[in-house]
C-alpha cells in the first residue's frame, strides 16, 4: 500500500513538472523595432525601420500606416499621401530586416508634418513608430528685407 502511494505521488509530481514546463514556455514574440521614431529632416527622402527577430522561430509581421488629429487623439488606420513603404508584410527569420520608408515632398507646403505613424504587428506584439517630415521653403532671400 505504501509503495503504491509513493509511486502515485511520484507520477503526479512528474506530470505536474511536465505541465509546468509546457505552460512556462509560451510562444511569445521576441521582436524589436528601431528607431522609436522617424524624422525626415529637410534633406532626407529615405529612412529605415529595422525589425529584429531576437527569438529562434520565424515571425509573420505586417505594417500599416496610422494618422491622428492631434497628439492627444487616438491613432486610426489611414493613408499618408507623402509616405511610401517598400514592404508592408513578411516572414522574419531570426535576424534583422530593414524596411525602407520614402518621403515625397513635391506639392507639399513648407512646414512640419506630424501625427502620422507606422504600426508593426506580429503575434502578441505591436509597435507604433511616429513619423514626421520637414518641408523647407523653396525660396530664400538674403537679406530678409529687400528695397527696390
């Protein structure tokens, strides 16, 4: 009787350890996105966002564009007319992948364009990378005052 009880307890402990090990190994996404934000300064037309798969399994990912009315407003999916993205989805093996963002300034008025972002999503993972663009005036005068 004592021997059966000890064997039963040992079996329960072994099953408990196996289920703990399995429960303790969730399939979490180990994805890192850099930089945290992208700024197209006056002379830049291309910038990169880097996806780094820090895990040992491949990761399916998607990228879409977001807009908002102000810094306090919530992000919503929307189109950014001046931004083009070469690749918006893929399967990332362990390692890195660079996503190229391109800004097109033609037809834009001078100023800073903000409150737009790209969102990268994978299973159990989301990163929002704010994007801004600086458009300079096309005509400069020196000195600031001209007399005729």
